[in-house]
């Protein structure tokens, strides 16, 4: 399958637009661990993931990283090409969590097509809204309320008390213990799972990296 | 002057689009202090500021507020109508800092026009990118590096040492003292000024609300 089968709104584009986008996209193989984007002022291009898994994150002066979101098959990344919009002025690092295949679309070509296509511009706005929602959630839960630390601490304490890394409890029960909402617990557990700290099953949470979970609990 | 003179991209719209937007916009007077938007699920509509000043902020469970950005004359606000994009799922509160006049465009009308207009969709994406940049800056400087607290603390200490609320120092000097960059100091001082904590002059910073600045320094 080619680029157009992976790009979510191919069906809404004209034949000419679809062909132009497809012919400009370059397929690249990326090894696990390599950093694709993040150098200030650099404009890598837009990324469409064919296979694998990428991670978008920001980096503090002190070397602490905060994951903003993950990119999986068919996910589209704007912030590797923040130059397509003059108003976007921040740097997001993107690295490969697993060996990955990605298409890179040159920023200039996308920018020019987007300026004339309502479909592409609306899609771009939707994607930005999605990432914005992720970041606002992080602001509220992690940087502000320290809910990541509180949940990590709770899981470590429970594992200690029950002498097991497989905790049989529902998200509702955890939420009740932490004075939070089930939705918040579910989303943070998903975030933990993406970070490799736990595995989430129906009615059970398995701690898969106790050391890192404990260090998050004590951060 | 009417709506079209204030809306930044009127000149790029077709006559029909401009007329439709103008006729749908309702001019409202808002008293200082009133909250315009923020109730979950509510979709107030898009806001264009004619006069006055609005503030967009988020609210923690503990009642702490963080200002995201201010809206002045000719500024356009999307997040009072987050329903225009299904991917935007967070609530931003908007209140009037001064008596203001605003135009409100019904979300449904804007959404429908944006779906067909590349100009409107690109403008919407640009505005979102601008707000996203503001929020990323806040994440990095305030919630993460506590630069707001460090700068407030520095200004209070200097005022104490010099026995004056009018500090004669450049942004470069402050940056050097705090191990930061001039641009970061300038932007945070602008943020402080918008919050009413200081007034910034050429070569001089006047502390205008010492009590709140001190409480920020100790937070």
C-alpha cells in the first residue's frame, strides 16, 4: 500500500492534489532511538507514519523530558514542520521509539497546497486541535496537579502492600482513592502504558518497570 | 467602523463571505469582570474584540488560575467556540478585564464557512498556532521551570535592597542574573505587566502590586 492509502483524507482531495502529495512524499526508514526533529529553526517536513512508533516530547534545560504524544501508523505530524505556519514558534522533539517507516512531505509543498485547499487547511486545523488538547491535558494533569506522580505513588504503595506487581483493581477504585475521575485515571494509565511503565488489562494493572515508576513517584 | 474593518482577513474573503460573516456577527457590551465563556459543553461562538480587553485562562481544582493569553482590539478568539472542531476538547475560561465591546459569530455559521473556504481555514489554523505557542511557552517557563516565581523573587529582592519600587535595570542584566535569555525576561515582564504586577518602561521596571508579586515569589 502506498502513501494515499495511509493519508487519512486522501479521499477528500482532488486527483491532482493526491498525486502531487504522493509524488512529493519520501519514504524513509528510521532506526529505533534516532531523533528526527527538534533542532531549532530546522524544518524537517510533515511526517506520516507507515509503521513503527514515534514520540513527540519537549526537553527542559535540566534534561527532563515530557512526552507530549505518540505517533502510530497513519498518524500525521505537523510540528516537525512548524515553519508551515508563521505563528507556530516552539520546538518539539520527535524520536523513534521503535524501528519505523515514515513518509516525509516537504514543508514548502504542503504549505503551498494548504493555502489553496480548504480540505487540507481544515485537516491541518483539526490535527493541531488534537495535539493542543493533548498538551492542555498534560498541563492540567502532570505539570499542574502532579497527577502522574500521585498515581505512580499509589500504584507502588499498593504493589508493596499486596506483595505483587499485578494489581487487581478497577479504574473507578483508583479514582475514588485519589479523589479523581475514572476518565482521568484511564487516560493517565494509557500514558503510563505508552511510556512502558505498566500494562493495562481488563480489571488488572501490571507494573512492568517498577524502578522507573518508583522514581516518578518520588519526583 | 464595522465588523469587516476589524476582522483581520476581511480583504481576503469574497464579497459574499464577508457579508455573511458581518451579518451573522452580533455586537455585545460586556462589563468588566464578567465571565463570557468556560462552562463545559457550552459553545459561545467566536469572538472578535472591538474594544476593551479579555483574558483567557484555565482554572485548577484548587482555584488557582493561570492566564493563557490576553485579547485586545482586533484579536480573534477560537476557544470560546471549541465546538467548531471536534478535536478540540478542553475548556478555556474567558472573562473581561475591562468594559469591552465584542462581536460574537455563531459557531455553526463559522464552521460551515470554514469548511468551504481555504482562506478562513488557514486563518483559523494560524490563530490556533499562535495560541498553541503561548501555551507551550507557559508550560516551559511557568509550570516547568518556575521562571515566573524566580523573576518575581528577583524583583522583590532588588526592590528591598535598593529601597525603591522603581528598578533601573535592563532586561539583559536581569537575564544575566537569572541565567536566562533576554527574550525570556522581556516576555515574562510583559506577562507580569498584563497581570498588573509591574509597569515596564525603557530601562526601568516599576512594581505596581508588591503584595501579589511577593506572594508569587513565595508560591
